[in-house]
C-alpha cells in the first residue's frame, strides 16, 4: 500500500512562469515523502529559477537542453520518459500547454511529454485573460480528453497585476494530486465522512472550553482516503490544516453543531455515507448556558454548570442497528501508560457505541503531534498495534483495516 507508492519516480517539468519558484517547494514535498524526482526545465524557466536550486532540492542532475552529454550518450529524454512513473508540469504556461496539445517536441520537456506512457499532471499558471482565452481552454480540453490530469489554477492577485484565475495551485494541492494519480483507487466509489479537531463550548462571547486536539489525525485520514479514491467529507472544529480541494470541508465550532452536521449526512438513505470516522475530540460537556455578555470578574469564585453534549458516535451506533450502514469507526483516548487499561477502554467503547472499529491511543502519543501509536480493535475481535509512525501512515493502516471490515 502506501509505503511502496511513496517511492515512485516523478519527472517534474518546469516552464517559464513567475510561479516557477513554487516548483522548488513542490519538489521538496515530493522528495521529503520519498519520491525520486528529476527535473526538466525549459530555457524560459531558467530565467525565473536556476537549475542549481532544483538540483540541490532533488539531489539529481537537471535536464535543460538536448545538447547535454547525457543526451549524446543516449540516456536523455527517452530514458527519462521511460523512467517516469508520473510527469508533472508545474507551472505550465499557455505556450507549453498549447505545444503539448499540438504534440510539439522541440524541448526535452515536450519530448518527454510525448514519449512517456506515464500519467501526466499539468498545473497551469498564467494571466487570467490568457487562461480564459478560447484557444487555451480548447488546448486544456484536448489534454483532459487525452487523460491528462489538470490541477486548476487558483483565483487571486496575479503577478501581472490582474486579479482572477491563473495563480498556480498551491504546491500541497499539486502534491496531493500526484499522490492520488499514482495510487491504487481501493476506496473508489466509497463515501466517507470524517470528523476531526476539537470543539469549542462557549462560556460567553469571548471565552470557551476546549481541548488540545490539533485535528491532524483526522486530516491525515481525509487526505489518505482522498488519495485512495474516496469521496471525502471532513467535518472539523477549529484546525490549521490545508486539505485538497476535492475534499468537502465543513467547519463547525461546538459539539452541538458537529452533531447536527454529522446527523445531516445520514439523514437521507440515498446520500448516506458508507463510512463514518469520528476522529474529533468532541467535548463531552458544555456550559448549561453561554452568557450573552462577557462574564465580569466580581466574585472570588465562580461556579459554572456543565451539561452533557450529545454523543454523536453512540447515536450513529443506534441508527446502525436497523440500517447496517454506515460502517462506524471511533477513537478512544486515554491518559497514562497502561496498555491493558487503554485496550480495556477501547473494547468497552466498541461495545457501548456499537461501532465496527475503535482506534485506541494515548494522549501523550497523539495530541498535537505528527506521529501516533495506536491499537486497532474491531468487531471481529481483531486487535492490531501500529507502532509509532507518521500520522499519514497510521491513517493508511486504519483505512486498510476498514477495508477488511467490508
Ligand atoms: O465517549 P468518548 O468521548 O470517550 O468516545 C470517544 C469517541 O466518541 C470518539 O470517536 C469521539 O469522536 C466520539 N464522541 C462523539 N460524541 C461525543 C463524544 C465523543 O461522537 N459527544
């Protein structure tokens, strides 16, 4: 699964746009994740960013013209085209898109685009009028029809002074699309709702009760499910995560809001998700009422009455009895170090909430970290430890386990 797919050969083609500097960030994201990246730069691209930069980031020689020694030795563009498991052109100018659509091969990059059998990802960047020009749109359509994956540009302030569509998509967006294109789509056709992050329970207009959840585990689950082809709806409390555009993100604040949002997803039989993963750290209690005005410092002590929030996972578990759908996954967090205690709590939650799987973890392994150590306990009595590793890897283990449950 994931381990293997992250060690793939990617050719990164860079063309002459002011956004070329973002290609360095994209290359860094790929290299850090274990991809082997080789760059090809057009002459124009080298006016914006040097081949030295790209060589330093990738640790690989950069192809820039047909007259290099490697070409003469017969290990040039055709070998690169065969070596590539994906070709990514980012940024792609209007000119390079037009040439790719027409089948030109007058630069090493265009020759690789023509010769490779690997999937191609194109991330356009240009002035808004050039982008919306019928000819550019026609060229993009030709590429799409040919199976090329287009990462649509963002809207916003453009370097040329115009405002509109044409900004190169964020490097993280292109990175996640490349991962998606390279992955087995074993979650294709599945709808998955994931909750993540903390909830905030208002005391007054400026204060709230919350917890230290960062939302990273649920965000990682959302990204990996998207990578593997799922249709993902992420319902999240206040978090600081950037997610691929294809993921439907819905922000909520309180547990009651999260409750309403999740229940709405299961309200209609026709649009019912196949899987719900409750990774959110939902506050168990909320102040019985939130003050309308800021609470003043008048008394020596202050009593605040708390009332229980709805237990979303439990409610979904009840619903499941007659529906047998969706598949339910929850989390159990414990403090301390006692593994037997954690496993006991995890098993108890599996039963009490009528879930299909509970992911047990310790707060000190999980909260606000990029790694986690978990135990997966499922309805078939399976119990699997996932030793401390990156949250994206843990997410894939959880998704693998979900697949075994149907
Ligand atoms: O009962 P406890 O909070 O320990 O259970 C944790 C699991 O239940 C998590 O999956 C969490 O997202 C979910 N939960 C919920 N609604 C709550 C509290 C927790 O769905 N009010």
